[in-house]
C-alpha cells in the first residue's frame, strides 16, 4: 500500500529473472479491503539499465521508456482471480516500474492498494488457447512471471518452477 497525498502509487522496480524476454502482460489481484483504493489506471515503464531496489530508493521516470498505459477495471470482489492486461512490447528491458496514476475513488482513498501484480510474457506468435490461468504455461506458447525468485533452487527445482510446477 502506498500512502501519498496525491493517491498516486508506484511499485518497487522489478528486475526480471529473464531479462531477454519482452514482458507484455500484467496480472492484478485485488487486496482484501477498501475498493476505493484499487488502482483505476496504470503506466508501465522500462529501463535498459537496472534500477535501484533498496528500501527507500527513489526512482524517477525521467529517462525511462513508457511502454504502455491505460485504465483498469478491477473487480469489486476482494482477492479475486487476477485481472490480466495485455500490452504491446517488443523490447526486453533490464527493469520495469509500474505506476498507478489514479485510484477508483480518490475522494475516499488515502492510498493505493493492490495485493499482487505479476509481470508476464506470452509469446503471441505461437499461442494455441486463451489466457485461462495467467500464471500457467500455455501449450504452444511461452509464458513466464518476471518476479519469480529462483535463487536457492537447484537445477531440477528451477526447471520445475519454470514449467509451471509440473515435474
């Protein structure tokens, strides 16, 4: 949750596990309270260089590339299944920054809240089905979460994780 007088929230910078993929989907999961604090719009930026991730670091959008922006229609249901937003991106960035310019009800909200955001890659050239579970690997297409932490896993565990938990 970001508490700011302007209700403009931003995520911590995301450094993808695989920086060779042009991530092109966001999956949003609503938090468990206050619908008025849900993001109503988003902006996603890319950076060719890594961004600072230490607690308290400030990241300016100056020098970053705006990849996509738009409105969000997140459900009123709390902790609902992820809402997936697709956007065009053909560049693999070293880091990403997500900004929420507006919330659903700025007059009633003192912050921006979201339970989870996944940044995903779906290979649009070879998909064979719909989105379904946005975090699952689709037959014929490649999809990965950028925020998966594979550190501390042995080779077999990493391979299983990248196959969507299937051995």
